[in-house]
C-alpha cells in the first residue's frame, strides 16, 4: 500500500511539473508573439510617421521651389520688388529645410536683383553671406560661384583690384571642386584683364590654363575663343624703327603708338616730336587707324585717311608721321 502511495505521489509530481512546463512554454510563446506584434505595430507607426514627415518636407520643398520659380518669372518681366519678396520667402523656406545649396543659390539671386535695383550695399552683403555659407558647409563649387559673383559686382563698381582678387579665389575654389569648365571661364576672364593691362605674358599663362580646362570639360566654344586670344597675345606682327633698327613685337588686341609724356602712356613710344602723343593704333585684325595726329600718317607713301585702312597679312608697310 505504501508503495502504491509513493507511485501515486510521483505521478502527481510529474503531472504538476509537466503542467508547469506547458504553462511556461505557453507563456513564452505568448509573450514572444505579443512582443513581435508590438514591434510590428511600432515599426508601422514609425514608418507612417516618417512618411508623414517626408511628405511634409516634400510639400515644403515644393512650396519653396514654387516661390523661387515665381520670383524668377517676376524678374524676367522687370518686377523686381515682387521678385525680391518671392526670393526672400523661398530663402526662408530653404533655411527651415536646411537645404544648403538652395540657400546659397537663392542668396546669389537676391544679390543679382539688388544690384540691378541699385541697393549695392545689400547686394554685396547677400553675395558675402552666400560665400560664408558655402565655405562653412564645405560646398566649394558654390563658394566659387559666390566668389565669381562678388568679383563681377566689384568689377561693375570699378574696384578692379578687389575684382581680380575675387576672381583668383573663385578659380581656386572651382579647382578644388573639380569643375574645369567654371575654372576655365574664370581663367579666361583673368587672361582678358591681363591682356587689357598689356601684361601679355601673364595673359598667355591664364589663356593657356583656360584652354586646358576647356579641353578637359569638352567646351569647344571656349577652346575656340581662347585659341584666338592666345594668337593675339603670342604676337601677330612687328614694328621696326628704320632709324634705330629697333624691332617692337605687336601683341594684344590693339597697339597704341605715340610719344609718351606725363599722363599719356603708349604701348610703343618714340621721342621724335613729329609724332603725336597718341598717333596711331595698330589692331590685331591688321587695321591701322590714325588717332587724329597733328602731322598725319602715311602708309607706303600714301596718306592714311581718318577711316581705317586694312593691311594685308603678308604686306610689309612703311609708315611715317611726315
């Protein structure tokens, strides 16, 4: 009898243990499923929230782009005040969205409109803010664009030194950004300014680098322009003083010949007082123009009239002020 009781107790204990295990396993399965369900719910809610945020950002971005487009339309028809209102609203929206590139481009647009309307101090501030923002955000291509805008602005204000400095900085920014076409454009501009100042060796270097940049970017029109410029600054003729035998190379767009005095500087100067202070100009297109000199100019023993006279490329011409 006692043995039967022990067996019965064991069976009960085993049954209780098995029941406990079943309950435990069931609880684990339940909590696992519940946890998975909650995780799915949370993921779905998070996805919905993200989608709403993305839709909101997209809507704000679309609204900002629409404001910018409206401003551009107003600019094209000359309604600059309305244009500025749209641009400033677009700028505020881009700042809220932290859209850096759009902020910088819009600031440059605002500077352009302010320049046209004569608000020069505000225009310069807009350009400088665009440059500072681009530099802070390490956007070197847009920093180059802002610097180029500042250069052109200073050029319009006849601040040549500042303009050239900004052009040089823009060129460096474009090089860092790997934008050969924009770099070529600035190099071509620097070459042109050097050519105008008769710094022909410097102009040749700028034009040469611009040609390389245009080649790298595949800009055939730019290459063609620079090739013509290189021909000008390399030299396209010579002028010989038949008395002293000295030869002068003819370079640049035009060469002014005369007699230097205080306040009058020519590219080629003679001391003979028969020659006027500004006597004649010889163009790279092989035109010679008497600059209303006192004694006039003869070409190959023929008097040069006030109108231009073209000289053939292979022709050797002798000119005289008497």
